[in-house]
C-alpha cells in the first residue's frame, strides 16, 4: 500500500492542524498505521499509532492530550488532529504502516513495518 500525507502548514503556537494519510493500492483496513515526525537535525520519532482492527492507540508523551489519531475507513484514511501546537512540534510528518500489539485500547511497540515505504511527508511549522 502507498501512503500519501497532506494537511501540513504554517500555524501560530496554540493553533490546530489536521493531517491526513490516504492509502492507495490496497485497503488500509489490513494495516496498523502510525504517524512519525522528523525535525531538522534530529532522528525520526514516532508520534502516534492506531490499530485498524480494534482502534488501540498510542501517543508519544510529548503530544499526549494534544493530538488525536483516528481511522476513517470510508475514505481509506487515517488522520491526526493536532491541537495546542507548540514550536517544538515543527517537523516533517510522515505516516507509515506499522507493526505492534494492540490490547485494551492501547497500541504497544509501534514501529514501521519492514516493507513500509516512506512518502514525502507534510511540513508542519509552528511559529512562536
């Protein structure tokens, strides 16, 4: 499955954005999906992941309570609602098919699948 990210932009601190990850070539219902980000000079890090079967979710501590990941099976899409954005959220955001374990509403050990192919991502810039 090929994933395409969109929805990034420039926003002031405290603002909101909603990122979308649309799949093509296969249905996303067969995959768990995660959002990752990479800031300049830093390694790519996981932001949030979601199971497509039972909706189990995980969030990085830095975004807990501000970001929400959710499925939209009707549009073969996974979205990331980002509220109360901070300058440190500035990064390129990528989505990926992921591996992990979903249990009790939580998604554990989220990491990109070996066969995941990274897209171009979408730039999020938060000004102070």
